[in-house]
C-alpha cells in the first residue's frame, strides 16, 4: 500500500524498461548510419533504402532519415525516463503521498507510444530494405591489414609486422607484401590467410593454415609444435610446416 501511494516504483521500473529499449535501439540505429556512410569516403558496407528524393543541399545523397527519426525518439524516451525518475522519488515522493502521478503516467504512455511507432516505421522503411554491399565488404576485408594475424603463427611476430608495415606504407595488399619480402609463396599465403577460418581457433598444420586448419584447438593454438626456418627471421622460433 505504501509503495502504491507514495513511491510508484512499478511505473519507474516500466519506464526504465522503455529507457533500456531506447538505449539499445539508438545504438543499432547509429551503427547502421555509420556502416551505411559513404558512398566513397565512408564505410559503405550497408545500402540504405532511398525513401526520399535526396538531400536538399547534396543532389543524389541518400539521407538516413529513419535512423535520424529513431535516434530523436530514443532521446525523447530517455528524457521522459529522467522525468519519471525525478517524479517517482525526489520531486513527488515525500512521505505518504506522491503528487506527480499525472506526470509519470503521461511520460510513460508517451514513451510507449513513441517507441512502438518508431520501431514499426524503422522496420518498414529501413530494415526491410537494408542490403549489404557484398562487393565492397569483400574488398575491404581482403585489404585489411589485420589479416596479418593469421601469418603470425607461420612466420613469427616480427616478420608479420614487417609484412603489415610494408603493405601499409606502399599501399599494397598483405599478399603482395609477403611475397615481395620472400617470406611465403603465393600458395602458402592463400592457404594460411583465410578470413573465414579466423572465426574460431584452429591448428596450423600441413594442408591447413590459420585460416583453414582441420583441427580445432579450443582456446589455445597448438600450432607451436611444428617449426620452419625463415633465414634470419627464423631465429624467432617461428612455426608452420609448408613442405618443400
């Protein structure tokens, strides 16, 4: 009875759930905005549906209007939750009676309505038409210098670092850099560096590679059991057997 008259904790809890939803959706929306940025100077991995004819100042530009609308709604819901939080305690919850129930009810109902409408619009006008730019994603993936991680067990950290630095400074791929330094052959590189195989730990073994090994090793890579001499770089106790 005391909680029902003076605290309205249940309403504050409900508003908190809506606030959590707003926080989550605002992150999703902003991630989509950034992944869809471009088409040339941004990430450009997602293709957003063109719901409007274009930007008023940049002809042909696809504005992320649904993202912007959802983010504004989320900001409003977060603000409503702040009002409910204050009204539920500091402002209205003195002793036996809370006088701010009208504010709490109005804010919670408004937040629920806004979130429902915004989520439905976001789904219908953006999510349903959202597409990945597979060509660009593939290009960015294979241009990534972070794929050098797969070379580390095979040629050693220092040699792998040389490959990454050469590729970056000369604007070439890791494959071109590794071949240019004479650290691996093209066949060896293609076997070792396979992005699809970097989703889980694998053993570096003959016929396998960090990107396409045949044996899972749990949380530890057991590839250190084999070794290969790479000239002066081989002093680092590098590993990986590539045959003759």
